[in-house]
C-alpha cells in the first residue's frame, strides 16, 4: 500500500482537471440526488474523501449541512471554495473525529483510490453512533460488459490481484462486518450510459486513466501497453460503443 503522502501528491497533481474528467457538475448532482433520500436533512453529514467538494456542494444545495475531510490539499482547496470552513485535511485511515459522534457519513469514489479499506471502515465504525449510517458510492458500480469493458476489467484485475482496490459489496461487506458495520444492501441504483471507441479508450490509458487511483509503473506498464494493443485490435476500433453500467449506493449501519 502506498504512503499517504504519495497518494495526496498524486491527487494534488490532477486536482485542476479532476471534476471535468469525472463527469463534472452534472454527474455530481446525480450522485447527490442518489444520496439525499437516504440522509436525514436535520443532521450534519460527514463526507469522508470529500475531494473537490463537488458532490458535497450539490448535497448542500439540497438542504444538507456537509462537513468534508480529504487527504489532498490540492483537492481540498477547491472544496473550500465550495464549502467554506467546513472542510479540513485529514487521512481517512486516521480520522480526527471523536468516537461515536457522527450520525451519518458518505464517501464517493474513495475506497478504490489508495486508502486501506480495512482501516477506513474501522475508523467509520469508530466514529459512527450506534445506528449511524455510512453511504458509499463505489467507483466500480457495475462494470460495462461491452468488448472495451471486458478488456479494461481484466486490466484492473491484473493490476490489483490482491483486491486492495475493490470497492464492491462482495469485498467490503465482510470487512465492514468485522468492525461492527452491517451491510444493508444497495439503494438508489442509477443506470448510466456513454459512448467511447476502443481507440479513445487506448488513448485514455496512454494519458494515465488510472492516475490518482492506481500505482502504475514498471512491470505494470507492460500490462497497460498490452491492453492498449488489444483495444486497438478490436473490430472497428474507431467506432464508439454505447457502454452501459450503473451507479449504486452501498449502505452500512453501525450495530447498536
């Protein structure tokens, strides 16, 4: 597992273009609409891994008071512009929060991006009050099953053979249970679709598709280069595929 400083530096580097590369305000607003019905607007929300604050700001627009923590000062500078003083630099593996003091917390696209999932879930269990909820929007969602999705999915598995960056329920649920968090299932599933060609995906890999989320270098670059070649060898590599997946919210509750 990479050190916190390395992860923070990677996200500092990509902070200026991060929102635009991940769907911008439109996608963030969609995430907020998924989370909002599962949150109590009368109680504050702690956004763990708040990033640029783009999702938290959309939750605030829906009437929620959101406080945010993030490891990257570069990302957090943008969150501060959106949320003011309700944000702070902090490591999700060592939260500067009093035990049993939080009613509800959320994370969007955090648990695949470098922190130790076990440590994060242990900290969440520590800070939540009994009956408190932790809502997670995983980066993986459901993988697209088109020919591009198959190849990129295989690459992800080969880059992460021990599953340290998996953020689906089959991986997180048993870890959460070991720390007193009950996985309640998925909610607010939202189908999404987008179009991309094999060549465009190959170019994304060249530009660093996994920057800020994956340590890709050395021998791992051989796997990336192999996947690029396989993408370009697909039929009609210039023709966009309509790729379908779904974003979901994973719900965890602190045991009484």
